[in-house]
C-alpha cells in the first residue's frame, strides 16, 4: 500500500508538488492492533501535525482512530477496509476508495448461487473485520432465501484453526467464504485439505492476495479472491499502465493489488489537493474531494464517484483465482 502511494507522490513531488507543496508520508506501524492504532493517530495529529491520515489498514484499527480524527477534523482517506462503520452514517472526514465488504460478499454469494453452489460456510476472524464480512454474507444469502451452512472463527493474529476445521468440516459445505487475514486463511485451507475437504475456498480482497498465494504455495491453486482494484498485470487500463511505469521507476519489481490500491488512492488524493486550490485547508480538501466523479474525472479505468452525501467512491468488484505457480487469473 505504501509503496504504491509513495511511487505516485514521488512523481508529483518531482514535478514541483501541488502548488509548490511537497507531499510527505509519515509511516506508523500499528501491528494490526487497535490500541496502538489509536495511540499512533493521536501522535500523528498532535505531535506530527499531519494534514491528513492516509491508507490505514484494517477495520478494528480504523475504528479505533475514528473518534480521534473526527473530533480533530482531520481527513481520513482510503482506509484499506470495506467496513460499514466507515461508510454509515456518513462522516465527512472519511473517503473510501475501495468497495465495501457488503459489495464484495454479495458479489461472491451471487457468483456461487449462479453456478448452483448454495451450501456455503463462513470462516471469519473474530473481530470487527470478520463480523462485517460475516454480516455481508448473511445479508447476501438472505436476499436469495438461502441459509448459511455453518460459521467458525479464528482470533486476530492467530493461526490456531483446529476448532474452526472441526466445526465446519462435518457440514461438508460446497464452498467456504473466508473473512480473515492471509496467515490464518492459509492455515485454515491447509488444515481443511489435510482433513480431506475437496470444496472451494473464496476470500475477500483484504486477505492480501499475493501474501495468501505465497503462504499457500502448492495448496493455493484454485483458491478464489474477490478484488476491488483492477488487474495489476494488465496494462489495458491506462491507470495500470501508469502504475507499472512508475513502480518500475521506483525499482519495485513485483506489481500487486495492494500497491495498485495505494497508487490509485494517492492519485485521487492529489486530484483533491489540486481542486482545493492554492490556499489549502482541510475543509477545502473535503469539499474538493466531494466534487470528484466519473463525469469530471478520468480515473484511467477505475471510476471514482464522490458527492456531498456519498464518500464511498467505488463499487468495483471482480474475481481472481490463484494459479499453481502463485500467480493470478481474472
């Protein structure tokens, strides 16, 4: 995420910045823990006096930051989460670039139902992220008058999946939708395969596609992941061609969905800065971002639609599958 954003921001800085201002990224590691995310947010706002918060990763971590940046009036741009808590009710400081978990899970369930797969279980992380995904699956299935076969959890930052395997395996679902991080998702797939499960595994984009493929190795072939960004290995979309060029310039050799997300987020953020004008304020940035839509902004193959009452910029979702050599098909 950071590599993609930095590649774009560096290219803007090399051309003089935005109205002469240089864009600087200050990184802070929250180790995927909510308490640390909150502490980092306070420090970034109060000590580092950041203009905006960009690219937070995770639902629980973003939720922990939410009351802090809201009270301080600091824009919170492109969090890597599809949670409804960052979409409803509308918070004028939050701008989402990626589709929601409801969008992703509905797409997954509909795809499965369309090919006759209706016996579905959910393996989810026991936190706000996992529960958001579970709710999305349940909502999508209810629309189709279907019931979940079973669900089971894993704790955040854990790969202890034994109980989840023993709970879901006896139900023999045709497909398991996973709402978890890559390490636990990979552990679960491997243990289910060892136990003789022959069904299909589906993941939402937050899993980290390349990380999951690398963790699975030979067990990854055929695992499906929904994506909320264009395919980063095809330059048919102008924004992907631009991304590829600037990532090569930054000596980042391997493209992936995460760095493309950072790149696209940075590109839209800079568009907002340009529209906000020379006398930049946070309020002017928020208003400028709200003016970006597909009628007046060329996203290069990734449409973004913001308005005064909508800060969820995209509903783009498509499916990819891991190949036997840890690559992807779309």
